C-alpha cells in the first residue's frame, strides 16, 4: 500500500509539472525564442514575414507549406527548409499545414501538435 501511495504521488507530481509548463507561446515568448536562436525579428518583419500564433487551431491550418519559413515550438525554433523529412497524414493530399503528421530535424521529431507559432511569408 505504501508503494502504491508513493507511485501515485510521483505520478501526480509529474503531471503537475507538465501542466505548469504547458501553455501557448505568446508574442513576447515567440520573439524571445527567435532572438535566442539568432533570428532578427525586425529583419524578418521588414522582409515581409509574419509571426502567427496558434495556427494549427485557426485559419492557418489550411496554409500552404510553401509559405512557412520557421516552425516555433515551446522551446525551439526550426527552419522548415532544413527539415530532413515531412511526414504527412495522407501523402496524396499533402499541401497544407493541417496535413502534416510530424517534421523531422536530425534526430528530433516534431509532432504537428507541438507547433505553437509560425513565421510565414
């Protein structure tokens, strides 16, 4: 019984840590991530790029992948041009962001659900 209590406590603690970390990348958070990954936000905007937030839940999910330059997760920024592989849910219909199952960057696998923001042209 004592072991079960300890395991339950540890599981609740792990869940609480996950919940406290979850949340969307805000405008300031995305800008900070871009700067940390050595992207000049001002230069991106001057070259006609836009930062879009929560786009897998909005109208942006139908956005053509050709327009996406950077993919922003909670902790990293990925250049879509440097993706090793894009896995689509249905390869025959693969053109929009909503069709992406996951992206591969080296050994990192980014699920579509992990995308918090985009930089698009």
